[in-house]
C-alpha cells in the first residue's frame, strides 16, 4: 500500500470527498466528542426549523422556560458553554448569567422541563456538546444521559425544550448550529 498524501482531520471536519466515502461505507460518524465547542456567547439555531434557543420573555428570573423563538440576536438568545470536567459544561444564558438546566434534575424523557436556574454545578445543568457530521452540535445531559430537544419536534415559536434519547443525526430538533 502506498500513501501519497496525509490529511489531518481536526474537530470532526472531514473533507467532502471523505464524508461521501464514509457515508457510502455505512460507517457511523455522526457524533464526535473530540470537537471543541465555540467559545464566547453564540446563538444556537435549531437545525430542523431555523428558530433559536431562547430564554422565554427575556427575563432573568430563575425557573424561566427555555424555548425556541425567531432569531433576533438579543442577550436571552445568546449562550456560552463553560467547561467544567470530563468534556461537560454549563450552557449559560447571557442576559441572566444562569444555566440551562433540567428542572428538578428530572430524568424522564419527553417532559417540557428545560429552564434557566442559578449556576450550582448540579448534574442537571451539565451538558456534553457532541459535534455532528455537518459541524452542528447536540447536547447530552450528565444527569439523565438524554439530549436537549425541542418538545414534540414542534416548529412553533414559544415551544419549550425537553430532553429525549440522543438521535445522533444532523438536521433534527436536537441539532444546534452556533452562529
């Protein structure tokens, strides 16, 4: 066997030709934990409907719902990933400084129970960003092992988020594009 050129792949960014070969071979490559989530505050646009993750009502109150809304660039739609340990970290809302968390540390799938709460280090507020094959991200919760998800795959503004078994597929209601 003779190799003429080596290509270094970083952050799961496979060249287009390689993605085609991998897809045709049937290899599972949709999730990577080796990528580095962008630093600073970003909007998280939901791939399935182009709405943005949103702190409902632009409030800083603890317990405020995390929903999806038309992207508008306000501080309640900007989130920062703050690493903690083991690849996990907190998703902090810019306008409140609070964490995106699963209410009461619930581990049940399909309950619209994603809210903002003060930073406390609990497992319910720890998310593992996993990069998809298209460069987008899903977020797996430390406490439940479930992924951040738009409840019922709804596309209405104001639809609250829940947690659901990870789909590991780009273009879904669990798939977020930083912008």
